[in-house]
C-alpha cells in the first residue's frame, strides 16, 4: 500500500539470470558469479535485485495451493495441510529424491570401498596390486567425490528453492485467510499469533526440505553398510551399527519431546509478540500514563515463560548433539574392541574402511536422521498451527443484488451476539432504508449503533432474524483506518482515478485547505495509522474514501464527531445531503442538531430499537425530547465557504518515506563483542570457549590414537619390539580417551546452552528497554511491522538459530585446525597445498561475504513490510471488506512477498554457488593428498596413509562446511546486529534530576514562556513562541481549526517532542524533573482511547494501587458500574486485543474512570467526547465539574458548547496563540478567530453559545 514501495517493486523487472542460464551455467553455478563481482565492487541494495522467478511468484503459488486446500477441505472433515503441500509439490520432491538416492546409495557407498582397495596397496608384504592399479583406484575415488558435489549442490539449491516456495505459498494463504476471519475468530486470533505463523512457523520448511529424504534413505543406507561391512571387512565391523540402531527409538522419543516443547514455545512466543504489538500500537498512552514499568513486567514475564520452553528445547537438542557427537567414536570403539578381543590384529584396512563407512552413516543416521525426526516433530506442530488458523471461522461474503432500481437494506427481527457465550448485543431489531433515504441511528454509548452497521456489513453473523442487502455498499468506520501511503491512495483505495469525481469528493469533504498546507498536497505520505494527520483530517480522509466509491448504500459510522463544528456542518450539508442525495445512507451520529434534515430516525438503547420515526414524530416523545434539550434545533444557515483549489501533487515531486535503517560493510566486531558480553559474567564465555578447545583435543586424540595403534601393530609384524604398549594397555588408553571425549562433549554442550540462553535474555531485555524509552518520533517514522520484525523473526533467529550456528562454527574451525595438524604430521609436504587452499578459501570467503551479507540485510528489511501490511490490514478489516478491496490488498501482499523472495532467492543461490566452488577446490586438494602418496612413494605405513586420506576427505567437507558456517554465522549475526541497532535507538531526553515534592502539583498553575516545539530536529515548528498563564483550578477550552496545534500543545506538556522555552507547573520547570514524575502528575483522557488485552482491573489500575471498592466507585461515577457488573467476571472480565469488545464510547468512559482514580491536580481532555452521544458528553462534563472542581482542566474540543462555559478559551492558529480570554469577552471581538468559529456553527447554535457564554460570565463576576 506504500507508493514508494510500489515504485521500487516495479523497478525490479530485470530478467533473472537464472532464466537465461544454459545447462553448463546452471550445473557450474556460473549464472550467479556476476552478482559476486557487483557485490565486491559496491554495497548491494534493492535496485540490484532482479524480478522474482516465475517459479516462486506469490500469486501463482497461493492460487495453486489454495485450490488444493479447498478440495482437501471439501473432501475431508479434518483436512491435512501436510498432504496439501505434498500434493502441490510432489513432482519436485520426487525429482530431487531420485538424484539424492543415487548420491547417497551409489556414490557415497562406493567411496569407503575404494579407500579400502587403495589401502591394500600399503598392506605389509603385498604383491597383488601394482602401482597402476592403485592409480586407477585413486582416480575412481576422486571421480566419485567430484560427482558427489555436482549432484549435492544442484539438488540442495533445488530443495532450498522448494522450501522457499512452500513458505511463500503458506504466507499468502495465511494472509488471504486473515482477510476473511469473522469477529469471533479475530477475538481468538491475535496479531502476534499471525506474525509468528508468518515468521517462525513457515521458516521450519527450510531445513526439513534439505534433509527429509534422509528419513527413507538412512534405513536403506544402514542396511547396505551392514551388508558391505559383512562381505568386505569383518563381522566385528557390524557391532557399532547395532549401537546406532539402539539409539533410533531414543531419538524418536526425543523428537516427540521436541514437538511438545515446540508447541509450547510457539504459544508463549505468540503471547509475547501480541503483547509487543499492543505496546507498539499504544506507546503514546503508555508514555503519558507512565505505564512503562507494569508493561515491562508483563513483557519480562512473557519472555521468561518463552525462554523457559526454549531452554528446555535447547537442552534437549544438547542431548541430541552430545549423543550424535559421541555415537560414531563409540561405535568404532565397539568395532575395534570386538575385533581385537576376537584375536585379530588391528590393521589399517579394517580401521579406515570402518571409519569411512561409519563416517557416511554419521551424516545420515546420527546427524540428519535424528535432526529430521526433531524437525518433523516441530514442523508437525507448525503445520498444525497454520492448519488450525486456516480452518478458523470466516465472515459471510456479502452477495449484493446490484439492481439500482431496488436498492435497500432490510433487517427483520435480528439478534446479534459478539460471541456464542455472550448476551445479545442487538435484540429483535427491525430496520430498513431505501434508495435516496437518509436514516440516522442515535443512542447512548454502548447501545449497539456500530454493531448494527457491522451486522449489515455481515462482519457479525446474525444469531436470529433476517438480513437483505440489495446494492453495493461503502463504509466509513468510526475509528478512521488510514494506511501508510499517500492521501490520494487512501482515498482511491484501489478504485480507478476519475479526476472530476476526485476533485468533487475532496471539495465536499473539506480537504482542499489541508491539501494546500501539506508539502506534497494529496501525495503526502501520512505514515502508519495516519500518524501525520490530526483526528479531524483522518475522519475526513476516511469519509472521502467512502464516498469516492460509487456505491448504492453508504454506511457512515459517526463521521462528524472528530471535526470542527463548521466543518461538520459542511460535511453534512454538502457531502451527506448534497453529494449523496440519491443514495441510501445510514448515518450513525451523536450530532443531533442535524436530525431535522434526515428522513427517519432510529433510537437504540441496550441493543433494542426503542423509538423509530421522522423527526417531527419523535419530537412528541418524551425520551427524544430529553435528547433535544441540550441543543435547541432550528434551521441552520449556510456558512460562507472559503474557495480553495485542490493541491494535486505533480508526479515529478514525490515524497519519500523514512527507510528502515540497514547497516553496510562487514559485521562490526562490536556486534560479536556485544553478543558475548550481553550476559552478566565476562568470565563464563571464556570458560565456554575453553571447553570447545578441550573437547576438540579429546576428539583429535581419539582419531590419532587409532593410527598410532595400527602403526604399532605393523611394527610388531615387522619384528620391532613395543615394550610398554601391549594390546591391553592400548585398549585401556582407548577407553580412557572415549570416556574423556564423552564427558567433555556434555560439559561443553550444557555450558554453551546456559551461555546462549543468558545472552538471548539480556539482548531482548536491552532492546525492549531501549524501545520503550524511545522518542515518539521513532514510532511515528517506523511502522509497527518494522519494529515487530525485530521482536519476532530477528529475536527468533537469535534464540534458536544463532547459538547452534555459532557452536558449529567454533567446532568446525577447531576441527579444521586439528585435522590440518594431523595430516601435516603424517606428510609434511601436504602443508604447502593446505596453506594454498586456506588462502584461496579465505579469498572466496571475503568475496562471498561482501555479497551475501548485504543480500541478507536486504532480505531482513524486505521482510518488515509483510508484517506492516498484515497489521494494517487487520486494523482496517471491516473497511477492506466493505470496499471489496481484498483483491487489491492480496495483490499488494503478493508484490511485497515477491520483493522479499527476490532477495531471499539471490541469497540462497549465492550461498550455494559459494559452497559449490569451495567443494571444487576441496576435491582438487583431496586429489593432491591421495596422489601425493603414490607419486612420492615414500610412505610405508598404511595407518598414516589411511589417516591422511580419511582426514583429507573429512577436511574437504569440513573446510567447505566451516567457511559456509562462518559465512552463515556472519549472515545470522545480522539479526544480532539489527537487535544491537535497536539498543542504540535514541532515548527520550530525560535530564531532569530535581525531584519535586510529593504533593506536587498542589495548585495546578501552568506557565508557558516562549514555548516552541517541533517533532524532529530538521522539522518545522508546530508550536511557536507560546506565552500564557493558566491559573490554579481554571477550566481552559482549547480550540482552533484542524492542524492549528491543539494536540501538539499536549505533546509539549508531556514532553513527547522537542520543546524549547520553559513550561512551569507550580513553580517547577518541567524540563528539570524526571519524565515519570512529570507525566504521572498529569491525567489525560486521550483522543483515541486505548485498552490493552488483559483484565479490566489491569486496564484501570496496572500498578494495583487501588482497592476494588475504589475501582467500582470510579466506574459508578462514569455510569459503567451496572454494565460491568453484568459481566460474569466483573472487574476480572477479559479485554480483547485493542479493547475490541468495548465500544469507542465505553473506552472513553473507562479512560475517564482512570483519571478519576488518580485524582491529579491537572486534567487534560484531548477531544475526549468526540465519539460519544450528547447524554454521555453531558455525563462526562458533569463528572469533570464535580470530581475535578479544584483541578486545572484543559479541554480540546470540536464541539464548542462543551467548552463555552470554560473560564477561558485559548485559540490556536498555525501553532500560535491568537486569542485567550473568557469566551464572552472573545465574542465581543467580531474580527476575532473565536467569534468566526462560533458564527460558522449556524445562527441558532451561535445564539445559543453566545447566550451560554454571557450567562457564565455574569455568574462569574457576580
């Protein structure tokens, strides 16, 4: 939905080099090499990406999988998502499985046999094999190793691409499903859960696709190895396989445990991300109410519970890794033990053929097979979670009969429940509207007005009754939904541009002047949730979107409340009565002064229609007469409208959005130091590193000892005496080494888990603490999806991917050093090619990292818009569905995902290209090692040759894996880097050290001295040189046109932005005291009331400072006691995410209850009564007059009658105070701004306001 995002997406239309590559280029990965050249020359960015491959286009994959999923749903009562994925991708799975079977069962099996044949040449006194035959075996061995890498890397790239396609398809299905969820399902499914499904759950496909074939191949390979060991070596060689088979059931059990912990972890992660989403969305309220501490505790608790499950899973994986690390040495030990105790002399052929075969089994049976079991268990949980989400209840799609001559809405005896267990929100409601009619729906807060519109939109299913909607529908929500894009895109919302209609819509929605004020006119980007717009501007943009759509029926949910009175009159007269005069209109409103011009009125009370009729009919009824008592209704005069031309921005000068911060160059050493020092102790990381070294020494000793033993036996056969080293002594030494290795592996694994879990905990704590204290500017310029990305995907990677990756990298690095030392000790000439290959690898690594690091960073930032788009879509779901804009949003999501896929595929392809060329060099190195023994011909000990060949083959895989792991670690560390970036986010300036008295403020005097304010250092001033004094207990009304700076004044008081000058409260300068002291001393009822999920009690009193009696008393003061007491759980009643189970008005009343509880001397009402009916407004005003009689009250209001009885009116215009005095005195100045504001309300209202101001003034001076 972002203009510049769309622009960048269109830019990536370059033909992908993979599509142009021929067979050889594909086989040798040559098509990806130009990307390395470009990455070496410059830092890659989004402009260097190619368009997506046709194979992984989001729409095509989602359509394909969606069709199969639909068939599966229709065919089975409980459909299986796993079966659907297999049905969609089975051809590719089988294709790669065939090649992998050839690799595993033919090529890999041949290598140990060829090693055995080659070692026969070095057997003592052998005469059967000539050197030429030995060369033949050596050449065959090299050929098979070469063939292995061709098949492996081509298949792995294909399988990784397959995993990516599965992820793309599942993400699209999740998003498409999210657009169809009904209210009941939305209350059960949180944003956090959906983000977690898209980030963490779908990522499980990555590894499983690479190694799922091992589930079938491992048992087959084991049988083949058993047969080959039996037929070519000795029966003693089969003993170790028995140990491996014994551990398979244990591994299955561990897989089951992993599944259990994965499910629990996912639930805890969902909860934490949901909580984070609420905090990010409600951060302004949290800051103003100084609720940072209780929310920190909530997040800390959620994180502790999550880490408890992750830690349990990590220890389980540690046992896995420890068992796997020890199984092969133990298996070889059992084979050697059996062989020696059977009376055989240990020989090189036996030891190294067995070692080679077990090395092959190590990869499949002990490494990938158990990991596959664990991951199958994990992916089974993830598939179950995605499947349950895809099976959630859906809303009924409106089936409109598009007949313009028969447009109508008829609701007959309808009953509506929000949940199955709740009471009726609407009961026995009958309602109708026809073409050309304007029907008003009025009623008190919580009476069911918005619910009625939701029922007409089919957002809530009818529990009883009947609904008929004939005609297309458009809808303006009570809480305007503005997405992060230009104002023009918000108004058009997928509709084609009709310039004449667009200009007319902008005019009747009073947006012309606003467009002239914006830097880019209607192309101005408004930020997430329209953060750059005022409440009134949001309401008018939302209304403009609704009426730009050429529909038959218009549902308008209180669009007039958030705007100034004269603007409201213009909207009603020119837009609702004029522009839409031929349409069916349902207007929910609290502005009863307009009821005289509507065709029919419905009065709702507690979910039932208590009155229905025309204005004249209802005037005779006493209940309606009470409503009219507030405003004496007479015909309004037309207001003189200012002439404005619509500021339509030229396409040549488009605004730019603040891009997500992305580092460049190498991963800084600071990031690694930050990771290692994140824990409390500096000594413990050193101890963990020491255990890695000691473990590697133990492992190398075990490998070298067998060579030492074999050579001793060869010496014995040659007649050399070995006095001390008897067979028994050698066996005891071998046992000691095996026990030491097992012990060190366990110590190393356990200590590393402890270290990594502590690090994860501290990193999250530091990031959260910094974000919680970040400036409002940070939240206004960074969409919630961007921040959530760090707390979801990046945190998940740091929790679960970085630790094993770091551990593997250290293990492999030490292994490479150890193997190099071992090989060099056997043949010193090997040092030369080893140094050369090390240098070559380092060069490859440098070039690769220059490219892959930036590709990984681009992939990370390309992921954020997916979450932002999902979050924004869920916030405006009712609007999206009312506009039938699901296809537009789906298309946008597909574009965003294609952009992400483009970056991800290039990263995968470059990683695989790098791995392939490393292996090519490794094969050359192995060839040099193998042929060097034959060429030089000086080595007589088969043990040394066997050790050198097996270790060099291991070294090739190890070097390649090591460089890849190192590179992968560098790329994974971008997540640590991204978290580290957020630990460096600037905090709110809080330099105040002076602690005010406990009873401060005792009077409530406020002084502004040359106060100016701007939202950023390089931004314009939104408040300019304010000078005024507000005396103790004064009631001040703050008025001004939209964008005059009314809400900015509140931001200055709360120090939410950059403020210059002095603000003094009771003689204390606010900049000299800590922020929490300042903000806790001021109560506010905000413009947008926010509730957080949890209990009602926690929403009223998160610090647990007040008793139940005090809470009930506060609710009684705002007339919510009876409504809350009717709920089964009372104060412990659950509040849904964003308080969606309370009406907007009820949320405002709960905010008033909060203010009553705190009893501060200063109260601010920021358009707090904009979304409530007149009776509730009067209730709020009376409560404030009664409960806050001795307090200083600042009221920002669009309804002038709510502030006309104030002690003073402060009039703002363009960020400056233009007038400030008693309203009666201001009205004496006929050239004044306030006089004109009153005049624009209409003659009757103006007379009424003037009269009220006069009476109040006379009462004051008497």
